[in-house]
């Protein structure tokens, strides 16, 4: 039996061709795997500029990759929010000088009043997806928010609010340099929610603006109106001394930025009853009653019926807690009525 033997040169050529073919395939697969596993630079180093905020979110890669990307985008939005919180904690957005005496108390009171007002949020720009990348085990999303558009909207909102404040203040019968007039009490009370709204816009602007100390700064006339409001809140006191909850009501008035003092232009009357129950070794005290607001002429302006309770291991503590809770709720109802805008 005879065997056919290929020439040596031909054998070499075939072997070489086969090796090259295998090497080429292996090389192709290696490059493909490397390309698949090489993440884009923005995953570890998001873009940075003065006009946008960026956040990179990741999520585990699952069969429903669209759902995975949705989760990654949400996580990217959270990262943007964390950046904003970090910025505001590092920057003092409002330089407040506290002076001793009555002036410092006035500032404290008007700021407290602002915090009791629920403000209307402004519709801001939403974060958008810039890029996506799907890795072997995770997916990534680059999210961005246009801070310049947000800043522009907030500045317009602040300007519009300032116009409303000026219009409201123009109804006052006295100038900023004069003592507040009693007949203007409603105008002053209705200025509170406008300044609260302005403060909310200003705080939000400080998150997005790169100006920092100048962001949302009020003009001189707006600052003067705010000082005038502060003086009015101190001047227009509320006398709760004749009520059975005198101390608790006085404390609640201060918490809401109102001034408790005897012989003031407003008088508070209250009529309440308490009853209690015991359960599992605890006392449950229920306090129900009415708070009345009397104006300088002695006429009743309004009244509010409130129910509250206190819980404690001993009866006296439960009674005291019920009174505190009733007073807070009653003054909150009165404050909401005083600062209404309708």
C-alpha cells in the first residue's frame, strides 16, 4: 500500500494557513470581549461644567434590560440630588447678622412664621438621560440637569413674588419708617405667605445657582418691607393671659412667629373640657374646646373648635400633654386663618 506524501513546502503552507486562521479567530474574539468589557470614561468620570449637573447611576443587568436602565437612570438622579445637598451644606446661603435686643428677636420671629407656611412648588427642569452603557453584569446611565434653565425660572418666580409683595405693601397706611398701624394688621398677616414663598424660592435657587451669596438677594425696598413686617409681628401681640392654657398658648404663639403679651391688640379666649380613660397602665386625656380671637374693638373675629389628647403613665402628665397639644393645634388653626390669601 502506497501513501501519498505532500511536498514539504506545501505541508508548511497548509499548516501556516491553518494557524493563521485560528489565530485570526482567536484574536477577533479577544478584541470583541475587550471592547464589551471596556466601560466608557463617563462611568467613572462624569462630565463637569458650570451649566449642568451630572450623575451616573448603575443597576444590575437583568433580562428586561429596559427596566434595568430605568433603575440606573433613577439612581443617577439620586446622585444629582446628593450633589445638591452636599453643596448646600458646604455653603452658607444667607448671611444673617444677629443683634442683641429687640431687633434680633424680630428676625427670629419672622423666620419662624415663614416656616409654618406651605409654599407652592415651581415646576423645574427634569433630569434627562444623556448616555447609556450595558456591561456584562451591570448597566449604566448618565443623567444631566440643566441648572441654567432652573436658575432662570427661579429668578423669574422671585421677581414675580417681589412684585406681589410691593403691591401688597402699597396698601399699608404707614411708611416703613413709622410704627405699624393697627388697622393694617390684615395686610401684614397676608404678607407672611408671600415672604415665605420668596424664601422657599431663594433657598432652592441657592442649590442650583453658582452665584451663591448673590442668588435671590432682595432689593432694598423688599428688605425694608420685611423689616416693617417684623416690627408688626412684635407690635401686634396676642393676649392669652386670661385663658386656662395661658402658658401653653403663649408657647404656641411664639412657635408660630406671633408675639404673646398682655394688654395687646388681640385677645384670646378659650373654653375647653377634659376627660380621661385608662388602658394598659396608661392615662389617655382628651381635651376639646374652642379658641376665640377678639379684635381691638372687642368683637369676635373668628373661632376654632379643636380636639387633642395626651398620653402618659400618670394623669397629671397626660393632662399637661393634652393641653399643650390642644394649644398648638388651636394656634395653628388661627395662624392659618390669619395668613390666608383669599
